[in-house]
C-alpha cells in the first residue's frame, strides 16, 4: 500500500511516500519560501525519485491541524485535489499527533509546541507504552503555562520526563524553562520539527483502524477563528462585508 504524506501546518513544508510501512522518499524544507512555492514540487520530487505514478497511490495522509491557517489550507487543497482526481481517500492526521509519533517508542511524555500567537500554543500530550501510542490529551489551544502544568502532572503520574518538541520552541523554550518546576528536555533538530514521514506513518496506522475521508468531505481543523475573522467580529462586521 502506497501512502503520500503531506505536512504544511506550520513553517515546515514536507512530502513523503511510504509503501507497506517502508519510507521510500521524503523531501522537507524549513527555509523562508512559502508552501505554495514548495509543496507541489516536493510531491513531484518524491514521486519521481521512487518512479511512482500518481495512479499508484492508495491514499493521501495530510497534516490536518491545528496550525497556520494559510499552511493548512494549502495542504488541504493539495490533498483534496489529488485525492479527488485519483478517486482515493484522504487520511486526516492531527498535527501534534504526527509530531509525537515521530518520536516512536520514546520513554518521555511528549509535548508538541506550535505557536498559536497571543501567548497560546497548539499542543497535546502523548506517550508510548511499548508499541502502543497513547493520546493523553488531544490537540488543543492553550496558554503555555497551562500546558506546562498539564505536562508536569502527567510526568508526576507516570514517573517520566517531559520532552518538548515543535517549531514553537523558537518562541516558547525560554518561557517554558521559566515556569517549569520539573527539569524539561527539549528535542534536538532531527526530531523536533514536523515531518511528512511521520504523517504518512501515522496515516497508515489510522487507515488500518478505519480512519479515512473522501476528498469532498475532508476539512482541516483550525480550533480557532482566523485573525481576519476575529478582526471583523471586533468591528461588528459579518463575514463577506468590507469597510472599503
């Protein structure tokens, strides 16, 4: 079974192809360019490198959020367009779940951190019990102080240390250190950031568990309203109305 993985929920753009649980190719970039510039060329590259035709794909796993509104929309539109044209399912994968799954078998409590602005993070809590992937806290938007408390409560319950990961640490690592009562651990670059390989691998697991959607029905998970929607509401404007 061949699954194309797509990651574009934050600053990282990534595409990967797995076949029967084996990673065949992955292309990842975290450097300045927009996802609209990089994502489709990356998909083309991983298919070309593996001599795979689009018609050979069985499903598309996509990082479904929460995350950047623009990034999620680009990833979702790409996944939906490909899945619709190929008549194959979309496998939605919560972004923090995929980030944690990239640290498969870790002995830590895993806490992804993505910058949600306004002193909040997109986050979750995860752990592994041998090969069992346990979601202790589903993807949510919280203040970093609240999530540190949640993570430390889980650490005290299990006797495990906490591993923080994600590109949000560029903003919140120092703040997390300040409020932590337990000694935190921060993931190194090779396992810190989002990767399409993790999306595809967890996508395969979810597909085997029966999780899949049609191209028409799939929508990303934003958790919060966009900045433009919040600004319109603050001005008392309905969606679609303009001040010009």
